[in-house]
DNA sequence: TAAAGTATTGTAAACGTTTACGTAAAGTGC
DNA sequence: GCACTTTACGTAAACGTTTACAATACTTTA
C-alpha cells in the first residue's frame, strides 16, 4: 500500500532515523551519498509523508487554517489569493474551512476543526465570533488574526481597511462633488458597520452637515433592491453603500423606478470589486485592497510587525454626479 | 497544556482504552456510569481529540477534501454550499484546498496535500488536471470526483450539467425567438468548452443552420470585453456566452460601442449566477444548479448511485430580442 | 448450582514519523 | 601523535489514539 520510511530504510540499508533526517532536510546530519540513495528510492516508491504522523510528533504543522465566511459580497478571492501567496512565501500551507454566512453553528464547527489540528495559525475572514468562540480561540494557544474585521481590542490581531476612514473619505468625496444630502445604506450593526457609521457621521460633522440618514441592511443585492423604497420619500442626492451588492441592488431598483443614476441619485460603493465594472453605469467606489489585506494578515498571524490598516482609495466610475455649487 | 485521554483516565480511575471507547461511542462496551464520569471529566478539562493521532491510527478520516479552482466566474459559493450541507448530513467534514486559477503548480500542491491526509474523498471543482496528476489521483486509492466537469471517461466520477445540452438548449431557445445568426463566445478548448461546442453545433444542425461562429476566450469579464471587436464585422444577431462574466463584458463593451442589447444584439449567458441580475438589462441565461451539483458530487464520491448530470433551465431576463419571422 | 452467554474493563501493540542521546569515524589544530 | 570538534549514523522512546485479545464480573439458562 502506501510506502513508509520503514520501506525506504529497508531498501537503503540505513535506519529509519537517517531516512527521516534526509526527508526532513536536517543538513549536516547525513552524507550526500546517503541522501541521494534515499531520495532516489523514495521517489521510486512514490513515498509521501504521512501528515498525521508528522503533526502528532511535532505537535505543530506548517499550515494556516483560514476560516471563510461566505459573504453576499464576493471579495474572498482577492483575500485568499493574498493569503495563499504570502503563506507560500513563508513556507506555510493553507487549508480553508467554510463557515457559511453568519451561521453560528458552522462557524463553531470550523473553529473546533481548526483547533483539533496542529495548525500554526488561524485566519478568520469577515467573521464576527461570539464570546464563547472568542474565548475558545484565546485559550487555545494558537495565534489567530481577524481578516477584514477590526475588533479594536488591543490583544486581538487583525488586518483590515480602516472602516471609519472608508466612510469619511466617501463623504469627503461626495461633498467635493457638491453633495450635502448624503445617506449610508445597507450597513449592519456589527463592528464593521458600527465603525463605518462613526466615520460617516464624523465626515458629515467635519463638513458642518447636520442631517444624517442611515438605513440598515445585510450587504446583499436583494437588501439593496429593497432599500430603495426607504429612500424614495427622502431628499438625499447621494448614497454611500455598504457593499457593491447593495449598490447594484439600489442601482437596478432605482433605474426600474425611473430614477436615473447618476443624474437623479449618486452612488458610492464600498469594496470596489469587479461588480463595480459590470453595472451600468460603473460604480464609483471606495476600493479596498483585499489582496494586501490577505497577505498582511499572514504576516500578522506569523508574528511579524505589520500595520493593522491597509489604505483604501476612491475609484471614480460613472455613478456620481457633480452638482452645481 | 492540552489534555489527553491519559489525563481523563487518571482522573476517572479507568484505563485509556475505556476512555477511548467512550469518546468514540463504542456502544455496548462501557457502562452508563463510567460513560457519565468520563464525559464529565472530559468536559471539565476542555478535552479535544487530537485529529492527527486519530488519523494516524485509523488511516482514514471522515473528511472530504475540496480542491477549489478560482474561476473568473463566481459559482463556487453555490457548489460549496451544496457540498458542505450534504457532507454534514453524511457525517463528513470538509476542508478546502485552493488551487488558484489554472495554476498547475498550485493544483499539484493541493492534490498532494489532499493525498498526504487520510481524507475519505477528494472533490475537484472546475479543475482539469494533467495526466500526471490524474494518475496520482487514480493510484492513491482515495475516491475522487470531478465537480462541474465531465471528462467522459467511464472510470472517472463526475457530476456536472450536461454541457452539450446547455448549448443546444440555448440554440433552440434563440431559434425559437427567430434568430438564425447565432455565435458562441468566450469558450475554451478544454473538456467543458469542447462539449459546449459540440452541443452548439448539433443545435445548429438540428435547425438546418449551416453557419457557425465560435470565438475563444477564458470565461473572464475582460475576455468578454475584448471579444466584442471580433464580432463587429460579423452579422450575428445573437451570442451564447461561455459565462456570465463573458456576457457582462460583451454587454458593456457593446453598449459603449453604441450597440443596443437586446435591440441590436441578443445575449444568452451560460451559468446564471447573480451577475445576470446585476447587469442592465438582466441577462437571459441557461442556469446551472450549482448547489445540487455540489450536493450530488458528495453522494457520488461517497459511492452512492447518482445521476452524473444535473438539469439546467432557461431563465429569461432582458437580453434576448424576439425577431420577426 | 453449574454452565453458558454477555457486558465491562485492562493490557499491549500498533499507527508513521521525529529526535535526544550515544557511538564511531573523520577532520582539524597544536 | 594527541586532544578536541564535527560529521554521520543507529537505538530507543515519544507523540495521542485505537483496537484485538484476554481477563473478570455479571446475567441468563438448563
């Protein structure tokens, strides 16, 4: 069946310890001649290490566990690309455990699965754990880091965009385009949403705007469509949306209702994924750098000294009208 | 540090074998009194099984490995939702290994990683392996199944939509709407693409249409945008696109070139993800049931008797014009 | 009551790999 | 040539859990 180091040792005429040292590349503990023989035989036999045996002995593996939340917004690919690349550079493998979308049970199971394996670190992407799971993580002794979430607790590692900066920059941009009746749409009441609300309100205050307007949602396209009804009686000229999906839903519902974008209503979308290019018109966005968020989170969980916040930028497309001043 | 069954045995006054039997729920091999005591102490100690030790001894785990290709088209979520749900119903965990997008090195590494772990099965989603990797999989003794790919080799398990049926239904639908100058766009030369070409051409023949028009691409939005140039000199009235992203790219490039959809050019998109709702106008699609593809692939790899093909359906939106006949 | 059957438990070995420590041989410096 | 250091290798034990088999205790049957 599956060849083991015992098989290699028997064919090489050396001990299993020597085979192990060669296969673990313990330089200086074997001769070149012995190494060549062992590597040749290992290849002939199609030998592969038994990961479970290694992890059992070493009580640690060179594997990062990524716990992945399926958000309505598709930014996972960028984050994962960043994680995979950086992990690979640091000699770490990556396994992904799926936690559904705000499914507490699946999340708990994913966390326990990660803890049951001797992973070197855990990255939780766009996931807000409850206190019990957070305690579990803290007590495990395994380093963990939140990705695209900032809990603002000093002992908890995270890498994300600065959510207050995201919305305050969006407000700045819209004010610059002449807008003063600015709303925030599709946000939720979790940490990310709360931070974005704070930035939105700080941005309004900084420009002396006293009227705020916040509509809650769940970041999804359908949520965006439904939110349009709530804006119809209001006098807002511009809306900052919590996600590209909210923006797309608002956009399409508005157009179906005869409201032209950007002529009658301007939109600035948070995230800046490819969705912003697909809509008609394209969506002006506060674009997050998901690739670097992912990449930097690997450095963070590996104990390297990195900045928590990854900068964002405004990307102009076609959804914001410049008002006469 | 981490409690082991030795700690539980010491506190319970029983042997480690008894602790193991209780924790493995070997019914009929322990008394209720002993069980209660062991479970209480395990909970007090915060005991968790060491997965590596279990896998080492059993040489098998109740875990499916999903090797995930990051396609330009975002259908992964549906597939994974289907896989996770069905696996959970069958008592299997799921770990996901990321293979990038047509990155042979990452794919090979993902496959080797899966083989190094005592997984119960491997699901390869939208992945076309080379011969060496396919041989590796076959020689491993671990069951594997292709998801959303059909290799048409009798010993190789797969679950997907019927790609010939997808394009022939699209042709049927467009002919029904009065179209006879029908193209196929964005397809590649791999298995899926080849099957869709066959269905497209069979569909044309069935309607006595002798002129075919096929433009290759890579399923991405950018590829779709670029393909428009190739269609400008042609007299096609309708295009079947290889993915929603190709459709969105063609759509937006056409509108920017003053070509109206559906008035001047009709589009039918293969996949039917949420992208089809986001574009303006919405894209008529041959919609695949990714959730059931994922779900059924779990049954397939677990050795249950299931149909290879999951039915597709035409979903009308706003991208096809009915021509006068 | 004795024998047979069943339930419960413990001992020992297995799983595949790593590594501390001991030993022998080779290399280096005085 | 001698003492010290380095290289190379082997032995034995460890890692945490499972399980076959043996032993013991309890229950049922004749």
